[in-house]
């Protein structure tokens, strides 16, 4: 198993534990998507790693946000900088 695979496996386990935390449950209850700002039912929200695990991100409170499934899919494995560059390119 490569170092990257070990990292992903370890961070997925941490994310599962974080999803069970009271902190995460409160975030879900707020129902607010971090990216689009819309509100959703709890069942329509997901956990997103701001810096993706596949890019070295960690499953810690400071790197995960609640977001809707559409925003999570659109973001995919992009970093915040890549998202900003895409947004700027769309505006030109």
C-alpha cells in the first residue's frame, strides 16, 4: 500500500468518526451549504474536505464543511485556489 493510499484510508476513518460527533450533527442541523449558501434538509447535505484528502487534506474540523450534494460534486477534488480561478475565468 502506498503512502497516499495509507493517508486516504486513515483520513476516511477520521471522517467517519467526525460525522458521528455532536459538532458535525449541529452543523448538519443548520442546513447551510458552505459553497452556495442555500439551506437544505439534513439528508441532502454532505461533508466536503476544503483541501481534498486526495490532495493531502486532513479530516479535521478546520478542513471540513457542510455542503449540498451538487456543490460537492462540482467541487470534486479541486482546491480553494482552483475554485477561485475557475470563478474568475467564468466572469471574463
